[in-house]
């Protein structure tokens, strides 16, 4: 039962790209996560807006090979995230990170929309955990204050037992990422640096009968400058853009 609670806890935590430690207490709830091997993802463009580049209000997540961002991570240590190459998925070009907030991550922009492709991959006591890929529309740079959008995703989690741990069946996960533009054209100071033209986006993830929230701050021509969740915050220290 302990391993079951740990796996459900980590599934929910990683849905919002957090890096909660294995020492954290698991959620004590009777999730019915079910079995199965259904997989899939949506690009999250569910509001009917066009992807016309002319509607974009600027570049809030610059993409180029060699771009790097250094953050003060949830662990309290500095972590550097690098864009290392481009890859094609279903005919779309993504910029690949070596890692971003602890997950394999790819990014593309289409019009006003910024799509993040992730795969869950981590370890918990007795298991290596991995997922099929999923795509979330993390940002719409033309959204007005109070405007919302969402992504519905489905993917499969596999638990690879190690050290004689009991088998856990594959788990089919469905989640809704609900976003709201909280503020535009803000000024925000992070790690002693003041950024202008900042967007503040709130995220609520609904999955496994639970909700988790996080806040993201994106600066124009810089990228994500701050991420805040119940598990702590990630703050930008330095960056280099090509």
C-alpha cells in the first residue's frame, strides 16, 4: 500500500512539472487510478482562436539551439537548462531541452501558442517510472487578463519494478490543465533582477480526483523567470540567448 500511495503522489506532482523530493509525505487518499494502456495527447488549442503569428504580442519563450537558463531550483541548488537540438514530432518542429524542471521537455511556438511536450521519467523506491509523451498548451501570449484556456491530456504511466518489488500494472491517466492570464505587462523582480513586460499565468491541474495549482511568470524576450507551487519556487538567476 505504501508503494501505491507513493506512485499516485508522484504522478500528481509531476503533472505540474514539480520536483518534489522522495522524502516528502505521500498524499493519503484512496485514488482509484485504474488500469489500462490508453495513450494520447492533445495540443490544447481548444478555444477556437487562430494560430496567426500576427496576433502574437512578442516572444515570451525564446527558442534557439544553445539558449541556456540558470535557475535556483526547488532543491535549493542551481540548475542549468539548455536547448540542445530540434526534433520533429507529428510534422511539428520542437526545440529539445536536455532537461527542464526535471523532465524530458520539448518546446514549440505556433502563432500565439507555446506547446510543451513532456515525458514523465523518474525513480521512486522500488520502481523506475516512465510515461508516454503528452503535450500541453502552456502559454497564449495574446490572452487578456481574466482569459482562460485548457488542455485535456491522456497518457500511460509504466512502473518498472526493481529490487524484487511487486509488479504494478500500467496506469492510464487523464488530466485537465486549466490556465488563466492573471496579469500582463507587469514589472517583477526575481533574484535581484527586474524584468519588464511580464506575463503572470495561473495553472490548475485536475487529475486523479485532486487539484494542484502553480503560477508561472514569463518575461518578454527572456522566458520563464519564476515558477511557484505548493512545493516551493524556481527562480531565474541568469540566461544566455542566441
